[in-house]
C-alpha cells in the first residue's frame, strides 16, 4: 500500500468567493453546478429527454394545482397574491378560475424551459427571475408566496416527475435514471434560486444585489464571466450534440424536433452518455446486464400508466 501523499503536495481546496456567491448570479450558478456535478452529460440527457418531460407537463400541472387548491393557505394566493394574507375569501378559486388557468399556462411553459439549454446563462437567469417574482419584489402585480409552500411544491413536482419517468418502460432504464438525475439537479438549483431571495445569508450584501438587479434585470451579475466553461473542461464526457444557437426566447420545438439515440456506458469510475441524432432511442440492455436498481420492472407503478395513456390519474395515490 502506497504511503499517503504528503500534505504539502496536495492541491489546496478550490477558492469560493463568499461575496460573489451572494452578489454574482453566474458565480452562484457555477458553484452549484460544480458541487452537484452538473455536467455536459446532464445537458445532453435533458435535451434528449425533453419530449418526454414536455409530454408530462399536462399531468404535472393538473396534479400541482389540485394540490395547491386543496389547502386554504395556498388557494388564497390566487385571490390575494400573498400567502401571508388572512383576508376572508368568499369564493374560493377552482381549476377553471381565470387566475388559476393563467398560472397553469405559466407552469407548462416553465416545464418546457427546464429542458432548454442549461449551458446558456439565459436559462439560469430565467430560473432566478422565477424565484424573485414569488418574493413580492416586483412593483407591478406583486406576488408573495412564502418559501415553505415553494419548497413543498418543488418537492411534489420532483416526485411526480420521478415516478412517471422511472415507470415509463419505453425509455431504456439507463436513460430514465440519467433523466431524473439531471432534472433533480436543475430543480435543486431552482430551489436555491427561490431560497436566495428569502434567506438571511449574505444579508450584508442585500443593498448591492438590489442595486445590480435594478440596473440590469436581464443579467443580474457583477462582472462578465465566460459562459459555463466548467461544463466542458472538467467533466469526462463523450457527448456529441449540436443544439445550435439560441436566445432567451428560442423556439424550443425546433431544438427538439429530431429524435435522439442515447447510450450509457461505464468507463472506469465515471459513467458517460452519448447522444446522437437517429431514428429511435437505443434499445435497452438485456435484463442480465441492467444495473441493479430499486425501480426495476418487478414493481408496476399504477400512476405511470395513467400518465402515458393520457388518462386522468385516479385512486388514492394519484395526486398524493
């Protein structure tokens, strides 16, 4: 057994500027991506799996808004725009209410956005703006949804997506696992971008953050930085994909118009994913070669069959 490497030869820990984490959105995103190992393979998986996530959108939206309307504190916000309000409500909103319908459209667009191009900073600025708009900071049409409800809602969304994707056996199992992992990382970064507007951490920089945002809401950064270079240089990957140029208002249907072939292979300590254009998704491995996974075919999920058959979920566990 070789002797441990002398301490003086070990590289020092990577420096993280605390102030930049609180005042520079791009620095914050880069730190979170590195910490979560969000890499080029995750981006390729999100692009390849976009059509499945978009197909899930109606089911997720229905489940989320039925859940929100189940409790008075979250239902009230569709009338008062503030979960802290204790105003008496005479007519409680329902799924067909105009305000609820508008929010449903927003969530469907949001799910489409989740599978756009996370290598571009516009993607993360959008998620940051979603976090800010629920904090009541916007001067017009202020909306205040307290963080406990935001966190619960994100957890519910992740659970619905996880159950549906892992139970959809028309997608090869390695692809299903890769897709829920990539979506999970994005949702946890989104969770942070909600929390950053509520947390007292770094409150000594609050005035500076507000000044930056008021000067340039589109960028919300202190200094320009290279875009997501760590996604290419530090993540072992055999991804070969071309998403083309895009902007904050890209036509996502054109990006995802082709079908993709996805192959996952183990190379030493790493797992790599290859995404190429092709007529169909690669066939799953034979059963004997599939990795051992608690979400194997031995357990049939009742919920996923409803999702992918376009039927309305039913039963005691349909909407939690």
